[in-house]
C-alpha cells in the first residue's frame, strides 16, 4: 500500500468530499492511500482523503494557477471577445421602406442584402430565383445596402439586443 501526501499551499482551505459531501479544512484530510489505483492521468488532483468516509476530497475553491481555474478564466475572456467582436446592425424602416442600414462596426459588416419575396409590380429583370432550404426556389427581389456609421447612440439598444 502506498500513501500520497499533498503539500497544501493553504492548509486552511476548505475541501469537499467527492462521495459524502463532507466539508473540512485541507489540514484535517488524511493521506491518500493506494493513490496509483485511484487517480487518473490528466484528472484533477485531490487534496486528500475524507476523514469521515475515506473517499477523495477536493479543494472547494480551485487555486488561480490550477488548470480548471485557467480554463474558466479563458472561457470568460473568450466570451467577452466574442461579444465585443460581434457587430450590432440596425435596419431603419419608415413606412415599410428601408431608409438606412447602420452598425456600431460598419467595416466589420460591409453590406447587408435584403430579400423581399413580394415581387408584385417588380420589373421581370429585377426578380431572381432564391434557392430555399428544401431545394425549391422562390422568386424575390434582392437589394444591397451599404452599412454606414450610426448618427444615433446605439448603446440605448443594448438591453433590447441582449
């Protein structure tokens, strides 16, 4: 039988048993018996054995240097970057007619194409066939609008867009 001792950076750190849920300080955990049979390569390293049931106990709050904490930090940063990278586009309509297309990052959008399936009264040369998801086609008018810089404060729409 082998025993594994984990030197805790903070002996007062709270640990939770993976089996019974018992919470205790890292300093009160037992040595890990038969560690080679109970640990998996790449798995989370336990803080010790639960003094109540003998199962593995883990730090309740992962240290900042741990892989799990690093992954959570990186996921949060990625979410912020994705949110910051996605432009907000507003299509200004008056009387059912598009007046303007604006965005907080016009260069990121470039242009917007609008598909209008109401082709009644349109010149035959302006009507195109649009392939639908099922493979069928539908007649439509396709208009291209350049995206401009907003002359209004887009921050007022943040709650609506969320």
